[in-house]
């Protein structure tokens, strides 16, 4: 799922005249946390955001961003607490609704997640990430027609969004529209020729169509592009299994 980060910059103008008030100091820590979060220094970002909230417990963006970092670390329950607090302080906080939806998807509460993404879209019907995340949740739930609508809307808002293009292909494939799915995967690969998920999905669609030679080519390209890390071992084994199956179907 795609997440959202609230960016708020603040310059303390009173440093040379004896420092900032507590609120301004909170903003300085917030900006430090934001920079560390963007650099991937999650532990330090958490420390800075917690300092913000000690100084200013009502800092909505700090609650949301702290929740985002905790979510990235896989600490779902703590992340939910922060998103709920942000929404209690500001029920119209679009990013907190979107992020709460992400947590609920990971916890298996698809209905709750869909409600959160729809709440975000009521606040801004053109919220790209909310359309994208709603599409993924609907796909996982099995509401394929609605998922297609959401991914098409995401692509209207961002025509070069490779993830949305690839996911649209995946929903069409699951809906049995193999030729249309292949067309979407080709579009994704024109946008990003080294995008491994689209190569893999195109391989699956071509295999289903019976085009074993091209399917093998796509699986081999996906295998070449996927980083050989422990996190990717399941995906790598799946691709190898497809290649083994193609060897049986088309020696």
C-alpha cells in the first residue's frame, strides 16, 4: 500500500533573541523527525516525534507521522493508536484516514480499511493514494469491478503510475480478461522496462494464454531483475516454479 506523509516546515525566527517557545521547539523537533523519516532513520524519527508530542500533545501531524514510522516498522497496534489520536484531534485529516486504512488491511479488516479510504476520498475525491489503496483493498476483497474503477481513476489522476497500471492488469487477469490484462502489463513496461512485477504478471498471463515461449522470457526477465535477498525468496521460488512448469509444458 502507498502511504502518506505530512510535511510541515517551520522556521524559528527567535533563535538569536533567546530561543523559541515550547511550541516552536516542538516544530523544530518535528522537522528533524521528518528529515530523519525521509532518510529512513526510523528509530531517530520516532524519538523526535515523541519529543514533539511531549511538548505539544495536540500536534496532529506528529501523531500521523509517528504512526507512519511505526507502521513501516511493523508495529501495527502502536501505529493504530497514533492514527486514532490524529483522527480524534482532527476527524478530517485525510492522511490519517488513508494510513489507518493501510493498518486495517494488514490486520485483515478489509471492510474497515475500505471505510477509511472512502472517508479520505470524501474529503478529497482526487486523492491519488486513497484511490490506489482502495483499489488494492477492493481487489483483495474480491470486488473486482469496483477495484478496476479505482485503478482507472488513479491512472486518470496519474497516467504514469506504474503500480496502478500493474495492479489494474492484475484485477483484469483475475476477472478473466487476459488480453486486456496483457495490454495493461505492456503499458506498465513501456513506462518502466525494468519493473519486475509487471514482467512476472505478464509471464503469468502469457502462460495462461498458451504463449509459453514469451511467458518463459518474461519470467526469466523478472528473475533477473528481482534482488536476490531473503525477503524475496518466496517470490523467486514462485517464478522458478513457473519456469519448471513451462519446461514440462513446452520442453
